[in-house]
């Protein structure tokens, strides 16, 4: 399930990354790797704030849809 479809306060685990090679590399640099737990802290119509590896990161929905979680 894409990250941008998850409700706030849910703890999930990154399953896979999609998108172009550059998008996957950027998400990996930000700490989104398969098996990493993440939590949705808040969301708006255009973005989502997640906690990953102790950091809070804001992603726009088009980037967040490349993160598949379970």
C-alpha cells in the first residue's frame, strides 16, 4: 500500500520503493529503506510528515506514493 494512503498515527514498515532510479536514491538517502519502521505524524492535502530513523521528514504526496508500506 502506498504511504500517502495510510492514516495518521499508524506505525508501518517500508516494504519497497518505486519510481525512477533518482527517486529511489533520494528516498534511500532520506532513510527510507525496506524493513525500516515509519510513522505518519500528520498530513495535509499536499504532503505528509513521517518519522523515520528518529527524524521528521515532510514529503509531498507525489514522492510519498513511491514508498510502499505494510
